[in-house]
C-alpha cells in the first residue's frame, strides 16, 4: 500500500493542521456519489468489472499482436494516451526480446512527428489500437486515417484484422466505423472519464502488448482500492489531499511532483493531467508541475531552493530498487570517489534524496513523500488508485467538479472554425 510521509510538510502547517473534517466530508460525497460529476466515479469499481468482463479478451488481443507484429501504433490523446505511456516507460523502459515496440500517435498534429513515426515503423509488421472515448477528437482521428491507410497498403483486405478500437459502447464516429468494419473493439465505460481510464482497456491493451502483466495490475488495483476504503485520517489518500489543500490555502499554489527514477517521467505527465484537468477550474486549483531528480537539480534546483516561495514538492519514492550495483573501489582513487566504494548505488541515491529534502524544506518548500513499495505491476497499480482517489477528495475539498473538463472546449471551437469544419462557428 502507498504510504504518505508529511513530516517535511508539517513545519509549514498552521497549528490546526490539514482539515481532515473537510477531507471526511469530501470522501463521503465521493463514496455516496452525491457530488458534482458523480456519474463519472465508476473507475473505483472498474478493476473488478474489467476482471469479470473484458480482461481475458484484452490479454488475448495483446497475445495476437505480440505473436505477429513488431510494433503497435497506439493512437490517442490525453487520458486515452498518458496512462499507458506512463506505465510502459515506468515498467518496461527497454522492450525485452519479443516485445513489440509501442509507438504513441494521435497526441500531436506535428507533421514531422507523424512522418518520423512512419519512418521508424519502416517495413515492420504492425497493428493499430485507436483509442478515443468520444470517437471524435481531431488529433487521434487525423493519425488514425493516416495509419489505417498504411495498414490497407500493407495488408489489403486483411487490414481490418489489424485494427483494435477502444471507444464508447454506443456513441461516436469511431464506434460506427468499428461496427461497420468488424474491428475488435473494447469499451471505455460510460461512468469513467478519460483521465481516470488507465485501468480499463484504454491503458491495459497497449500495456499488455508491451509485455506488462495486466492481470497482476488489475488484481493489485482491486486490493488497493479495498485498502484505501478507510474513512479516517490514516487513509493516505486523505493525508495527501488534505495536506496539499491546506498548503494551497497558505499560498503554495504550485505543486511539483518529483521522482528519482527517470522512467517515472511520463507517470508525472499522467499525474499532471489528472490533477490539472480535475482541479483547475472556477479560477482555482494547484498548478501541477514535475521534475526529474537528480537531473533537474542541476536546472530547476536553483529556483526550487531560492525562487518565489509558492512551491510545494511531492516526491514519489520507490522503497525497493529493482536492481543493485555496488560502487566499485579503485586502488589509486584518482577521481576521489573511494568514500562511496562498496555502497550500493540505490543507497547513494537514497542519501541524495534525503539531502535534497532537508535542503528544500529548510529553503521554504513543504515536502510530501509518497512511498511506493516497488517499481513493478503492483506498485504501478497502487500509485494509480492512490492518486485517483486523492484527486477526487482534493477536488471536492476545493468545491469543484473533479470529473469534467469544460475548459478544453474553447480551443477546439476556434480550431474547427479556423480549419473550416462544416457547421463550426
Ligand atoms: O480526461 C479527459 O477526458 C480528456 O483528457 C480526454 O481523455 C482527451 O481529451 C481525449 O478524449 P477522447 O478519448 O474522447 O478522444
């Protein structure tokens, strides 16, 4: 289970501390489905639902792709992309032998990025997983038309067998196309919004193709949501939500999520969408940013240590490293590093993290540690469940609907008008 350590944030709390009564009320609103957007809270029960319904079919589809293709082009944007990308980078940063390469498309309109991916695909055998809940989002639709044409060129009348669609059960252009062409299809449940959908087929199919054990992910998520179903301040999701809202009330308006694992980078992108899109409304919301340590200590470290004091810092730490590496001793000690010799690199990294924490706290940056047991399927699942639940509690604590995103329509309206879409104003 995820653990939260607030000792580096406590010096910045008022005497009363985080408002656990407000966290309790927000949790009740969430659990009893009485709040804004309650129709979109189905993600909490989704791991069990998926296990009972689609999981076997997802694994079977992934096995089919793995057995015949060297690549999967996963086409999606926002919540239909970041979770799978984050999971694959975190758990499978280097594809193993026999693991297809997963290319992510549909998250850009850059002609160069699309052409680069086509070039990288070369003459590989590939499949396409097009992922869009609405089935109408422009970026994935543009990519899908292009990669579908490539499939038709390559496989002729067998192309439809290489397309896997993940979309709404009933509505949308993509659903219509999938039905018409007989594509293998998976569902984004009605009661689950895009950024909360990583534990559905949206995330699970690309993850399984990449060689992640999604059955382990789902079993761990079922267990984690159960463990998080605790009504009290001992609940780590309450602790995190209440602490960040308390700090926000004291003027800490930017939260930087950091981690000492470079493979975490895209999980931070997933987290930014989850929190930014859920909380940034009604002219309120903590601005979610991210850093990768120790690399960014040499770029952003100065600002964090001595810039304006509106930053709070949440650090994801994996208790156990996957591997070990005892630092070698060198007889001459020409580089002067023998004081580290014999210690494991994981220990050196842990000490560096403690040192950074001490410096940042004394420099005026509240620090929250989110501890995940290991960088594996269980750790990933636990982290997703924790962040999703905490996000909902935090959103309700700040009196917004954490499950909608009305603001993202503004640019789309302009774009469609400027591109001359029929009927666009
Ligand atoms: O969280 C959300 O709902 C959004 O970020 C969507 O995931 C994103 O806009 C993509 O939408 P769709 O899956 O409908 O193409």
